C-alpha cells in the first residue's frame, strides 16, 4: 500500500513538473505578442499627440479665417485713416491688425502691418522708430521670399536713414533695393516693356538711382 502511494506521488510530482515547465515555455511565447501590441498602441497614440497641434478642425480653420478677415479690414482701415490724416486711429488699426496676424501666425500679414507702421512713422518724422519696425518687416519678407514687399521695406528703410542724415546706411539700402527692383523689372518687362507694371517699376528704379546719386554727393560733402 505504502509502495503504491509512494509511486503515485512520484508520478504526480513528475507530471506537475512537466506542467510547470510547459507553463514557463508558454509565457515567453505569449510575451512578444503582448509587447508588440503595446508598442503598436503606444506609437499610434504618440503619432496622434505629435500631429494634433497641426490638425485643424473645420471650426478652428473657420475661426482663423474670420480673424484673418478682421485683421485685413483693420489694416485697410488704417491706410484709409492715414490718408485722411487720422494718424492715431491709423496706428491703432495697424497695431490691432498686427496683434491678430501674430496670434494666427500669418507671417505675410505681420510683415505688411509692420511695413505700414514703419512707413507711417517715417512719413511724420519718427524715423528712428520707423527704422526698428521696418528692419523687423524686412527680416520676415526675406524669410517669405516676397521680393515686392522686400523692395518696399528696403526703400522705406533707406528713406528713414536718409532723413536722419545717416547717408551711408541710406545708400546701402538704396543699392540693395535697386538690385531687388532689377529682379522685379526682369519679370515685369520680360514680354512687354510698354505694360503698366513695367513702366511703374522702371519709374521707381529711376527715382532710386537719383536718390543714390544724391546720397553719394551728400556723403562726399
């Protein structure tokens, strides 16, 4: 009886050992599947989190467009106010437009508003303030590779230096703007030198050349 019991215990222990070893073998076999699923889920969620700032809902896009329209109206309003000699109102409108453009990250609108402010200050004699603003506008226009706005900013900057009596800096700006206008001239006058755009560009080039010549004479004095 005891022998039978002892033999039965050995068989049970042997079978339990086999079952235990099988369990160990199964766990590693299942583990890679679990890891792969977890990693895949993590990557998907990470992608969503990374891309979420760049994904705009239709409602968000509409809000941005509405704010851009508001800023565009304010900038145009500022031009009209300035032409009517309502200088304070003009600067307020341009500053509000600038704030909105920056909030919605509209770099072109930002550069245009800065140019309006800079030119506006320069025309009423605040040349030093104008220079700082126009230089900021120029940096953005060059980033955007908008050569027409770059030309306007350079010309306004040159005028501000000129009226401050900083003729070497004015000359440098005028020479730069002449190079930019040469590129605009090549495009505007490529097919027809009698079209209005070509005529306007060449008139501006002539004015800049005259200003360069006058500035050189002032430097020599």
